[in-house]
C-alpha cells in the first residue's frame, strides 16, 4: 500500500486533512523516508522512526513518539492525547504550524542520536 492509496480510502473531508498533515511532515523533514508501520503512514529519518499519522472517523491521529509529545505538552494539552499520541478533531483546522515544529524537533532529535 502507498500513502496515496491509504489516503484515498477515506471520505473527502478526511482526505484533505491527511494530505495536509502529510505535507507538513514532508516539508519539515526533508530527506525523511515515507513507509508504513502499524498500518499507517510512517516516516523515518536517519533510519529511525520519526512520526506517524492515521485517519479515523472523528479525528486524525498523530504519533511523534513520547519525546515529541513531551516537548510540546503545553501546546498539545488542548487536544485529546496520550503518552505518544494526539488526536486532532476532523471538524477543526489542523495545527499545521505546531505539527511542523514537532516534526523539526524529531528530525533534530534523530540527527543528534546519529552523532
């Protein structure tokens, strides 16, 4: 399965959000590889997991590992979240700037681990 085919399985309103989150990841993680893990689009940087996302009926799941979420806990506090996950409701605009910041943080974190 490709990310395009994954996105195409959702209703149009969810597809728009999935495309937006994908673009935010790609723009903020140049050089990251796109793949699948745990049944969802997954991104790797320096061969290490970076972030994942998934579509659901009522939310978009975003998974930046516990460190990515811990670093931005205050900004993510208004969303339903867990240790390494956050749910963005589909009836509100995605916080694309925040997603970009989280992705950049994870890129730097993965880069530092390879030094």
